[in-house]
C-alpha cells in the first residue's frame, strides 16, 4: 500500500532539517518556512501560516539588505496573511502562490 502524500509533513520536516544543514539564517530556510506557510494556509490554518510567514520574513530581513528583491515577496505574503487573520477570512491562495522568497 502506498502512503498518501502529506505536503504539510514534508514542509515541516524541511524546516527541521534545513537549519541543521544550512544554518538558521540561510535563505533556503526562509524558503522552507514560506513553503510551510503556503501549505498550512491551504489547510485553512491561517493563524499558524502567519507564524511561519513571520519566521520567513525574519530570516529574509536578517540575510538581505532592506531593498533587496528577495525581501519583497515574503513581505507581501506576510502582509496578506496578517490582513486575512485580522479580518477572520481566508486569503486568496493564488495571490500568495506567486510570492516565493
């Protein structure tokens, strides 16, 4: 019997392994948190997705200068999630999908 794909489990695993291999402040770790935020958002757990998005943004801001193009996409995604959580609604998944760090 084949196991079902669990993108949420795979994304969480990446946020555990990547920092151990690359270091906690590596941009690939930020990307792992961003991916986990997207998967969690797809599962309609926007408050949890917001936490992962904030971790992504923290790493991006610490790694890149403020005007670097890699800071803008996670910042935009974070702002969308914050508005969504405050409003108690689900953000447009399509608007978040194009915003990879």
